[in-house]
């Protein structure tokens, strides 16, 4: 079996890519924080309104809002399927 040792160029290239990926992860997190801050600062703006102005889907903005505990714009409309007791007359 051959003894292979990566060249300095390959090692440097791998390091550069890893550094770039880490920088990208950090920038994405900063962007998510900025989107959440915009949602908090503009309580009338819905996820759809924000998503329409950004290169993100409404679902992505909704997930960012949930991840950063941004209050919902309205109460959920889905009710529990558990039967409730009705008052009798």
C-alpha cells in the first residue's frame, strides 16, 4: 500500500474551505437573529409579509420566529380534538 501525504496546497485548501464554512454558519446565525429582531420590532408584519421581502420562504421565517420565541401574530385556530363536557340545562 502506498504512503500518501497530502501536499501543503491540499492541506491549505481544506483549511480554507473549513474556515469559509464556519464563517458561513456564523453569518447565517447572525442573519437569523436579524430576521427575528425585525419580526419583534414590527409586530404588525406577518411571516408572509417578511418572507415576501426576503429570499426566504414563509415557512423558513416561521421557523426562525419559533426558534427565537417571537410571539405569534394571532392565536392558533386549531382546537383540541378531546371532547369537552357540555353544560346541561
